[in-house]
């Protein structure tokens, strides 16, 4: 089901970054800014220099949304419906028809109908949904994570099946998760640790439905685990659980979805590398799982196997879990980062870890964010 209606506005049910079917917004500027690790040119600065404070990607002001592909690359869509990529091209994950690296944005093909739910994984899958509801992916396919019925890698976008009812796509670690407009949940790729939620550890190279329910709203995939929110406000998770990232108060692996607690006020989820963030309808943000670097955001470095609140704010609107750090936006358009900061990925001008949300600069004009392993970005 759609998560918005009418003119541009935040939906009643808030979402993890990159998790929705958004119309084109009237951004004040549409500038894209990035910071953190840049060893493959993933910050789009035409160099490989790390930055611990935000730097603008070019001078254009027409960026709509962006996503990161782990340490290595960046993806973005412009207001004109074009898709762009830059960074490490090994494995074809930039969708450029080659394995060439690019340190500044390069257009993916010539199409102008990209518009929703772009997501980056580890080399592959990377992908996005077009305005016609078709899903397209590219990158490494060795575990079937491109959904092509094979284990072939593709360096240019290929369509997943022939369906036109995809709502949201989430790329994970050699696996893919997606929600259709009919509320069904689908996964494919590596089944190791039960990460596809199919009650098995078998790889699948084409989309397979998770159960028979039709009330899934939004999903996210992390490192060997995934999670999803239902329309009834419950959160469900599956896969590896070695750090408590499934929120079950244990470290047991689950190969089918299990509910996180009994609450019914969850509205969005984002899975990182061993930890999870989720938003409630009251505007509070919660985290659980690995917390070695403070990425859960509860002012500690203690692993959590059940949800704990991130800071004290009740105004969170968008958020994203990365490799070992996190980011979030508030309703007053401030941007925050916390967790691991060895490359300056928190954007606060240093390389010191933070275990609670720390504001990136003083601006109150941020509209979107991306968080991935080693770097971060935002659109304002």
C-alpha cells in the first residue's frame, strides 16, 4: 500500500530512509553533501580524500534521494528521474556496464523514470524501483541476490521478473528484501543464517514470498539479518542474532520472522551491521544489537538484545543504520550522527566515536540522509 497521499509531506507512518514510495518534494535546494571514508571516490569529490565534515557533491541542486553501497559506492536519483552512481565499480555495482571506478557522479544509462526506493548492498544487489513499479537490480549475483533465476553478475540494470507492483526494495548482505503494493513480503539470495526468512538456509535466485500475510509495510536488510514493520505497528525480524540484533533478549538465530516484543506502535525499521534502529509513532527512536562503538545511541557501548531508546528526543522523522554508525533527522530538519567515527563518518569534524546523537553542524535545512559502512551523506 502507498505510504503517502496527496502533496509532498511526511507520511502519517514514518519511514526509515530510502524506504518509501515518495513523490517529488519541493526541496529548498536539493544539494547533496557527503563525508567520511573516500578510498574509492564514494564521496563524489573527484578524489580519494577522507572528509570529517560535509562537502558538497558538485554544484547541482536537483538531487532527490541517495543511498550507499557499503564501503564502496554511492547511488542517487535526481528530480528529473535520472539515476547516478560513483565509487568502486568492482563487481559492476555502479550499474555502468563496466567495473570501472568513478570518483564523481556518472549517470546510469539514459532513462528518466527512476523515482523510488533506491537501495545499496554489499557489491550486489544494488537496485531501485521505477515509476512504473518495476524493480531493477545490478552488481554481483553469486548467491542469487539479483533475483534473475541464476547466479550471474550484471554490471547494468536488469529487471526482477515482469511485475509492476513493487513498492519498496531493501538490499542486504548478498540478499534482497522487497515489499509489494499488495502488502506481501518477498526475499531472495543467500539463505545463510536464515536471512531470507524462509525457514531454511537455502539460497534462492528468484523472489520467494515470506509467509502468506498481506500486511507488510516496510522492510530493511542488514548484515545477514533483516526486519520489517507491519501495518498493525508490529516489528518482525529474522536471520543471524549473534549480537542480539533481532531484539529477542537472546542471541539465537531465527530463520522465520519473530516479533520484537508485543508493542504495536512501531512505524519504521533500518538494519545495519549487527544492530537495528526502529522508530515509534510518538517520534522516539530505539536501537538494539551490537553497540561496540555506541551505534545504538544509548550513551553506552553495551550490546543490547532488546530495544533501548536512542537519546531523549521525540522528534525523529528519518533515520538510517550503517555499518557501525547511525544517522537521523528530526522534524526541525537537524541531522545527527553517532557510533563509529574512525574516518570522520559522523561529520562532526573529528574521528572520535559518539555513543549518543551528535548534531552535524548547526543547519536546520536537511531533508534526506544516507548512512552506510564508513560514510554518510545528506540532501538539503
